[in-house]
């Protein structure tokens, strides 16, 4: 799990090296992967089946709040990144980076949000395209502070 | 969605009083159907069944205006690690 400190350090590095950070998130990240364990959950409050009110739902994919959820998403994502020749941070395992010539691309995973930045804008665009091809992702947006936090 | 409801309901009963929140819950369940999230099966004895709960949040845009009523179905009390629920206090809904 990403620590807030790690995000702050990334923000600091970005402002020091003067590069822009971008953000993208995964649409229903937690639903992307099938779970191996047998998990049964109650029918949703207010939406119980009239005919089968005693039935329960057997999960095929993870739901929010399930402890398997963040982990299985993280596993799938990190496998993909490593395949794309990223290195995983030794201290913070949710920080990935990739060097290419003189440039470097940082990718910080924050549950279903991904914050990334590079000394070379092209690397960011390339990363964004790759991610969109592999996962159901939102477009990359520049990371800005929402109005209410200014 | 043209109209959104400002108050985030605390209970499912409150949510049922407003059409937008009702639609938000249906959206979530439709998404489960599309993604093949679960199957309805008969309950067996000695089977651990985890409770579910609705969480209602307004999604804001960059200027802080409500753009969407989002209902999310979550499982209760299975996640023992506090950090998982605590680490992303605002981001979860704004992101």
C-alpha cells in the first residue's frame, strides 16, 4: 500500500526536476480480476431477490472492502509493469521507475489511481497509451489540486 | 445526469427516497452484471456469509461541484487491515 510520504517525495522530486505529473485511474479496478477464494456475500440491502431471498451471492470477482481486492489488482498491475521493464522500488513497493537514456519515468500506484511523471513528456504519453491498451483506464490528466483544497 | 441530489444518505432507506440515489444503486448492480461479478446461489449450512452495505458519495469535479451521485456496494468487516480503508480518505471518491 502506498504511503502518503512516498507521494509527497514524488511531488518534491517532480518540482525539483521541474516535470509535470499526470494521473489516471482504472475503471472499476477491483472488478478486473477473478478471485480464487470462495467468498459468499449477502444480497445487497434493498435489492433482495423476492423468489430466492435466502440465497447468497458467490463472488467471482472482488468487491470493495474485501481484503483480496487491492492485493489482486496490485499483483496484476505490477506484473504488467515488470513485463514493461519497470523496476520496483526497494523501499516503497508501489513506486515503479524506468530509465531510458538520460530520462526517467516514475509511476506511483495509489490503489486505483496512478500518478506518473517523467523528465521526458514522450515517456508519459507512451506509458499512458500502453496502460490504456492493457486495462480499462481513464485518459491521462495533469495532476492538479482540486479547487476546494487550494 | 442532469440533476443530482446533494445530501449523501447514511442509510439505504434514505437513499430509496430519492430517485437519483436509487438509480445510482442500480448503476452499480448493472455494472456487476456486466462484469460478471457474482452468482446467486443457495445458502449452505456452516457457510460464512459476509454482509454487504451501501456507501453513498457525491463525486465532485475540479471546481467542487457535484457531478454524480455514486452508490457503491462494499463488503462489511472482512478487511481487518485498517490501512486499506484509511489511506485514501478523499481520493477514493474524487479521483
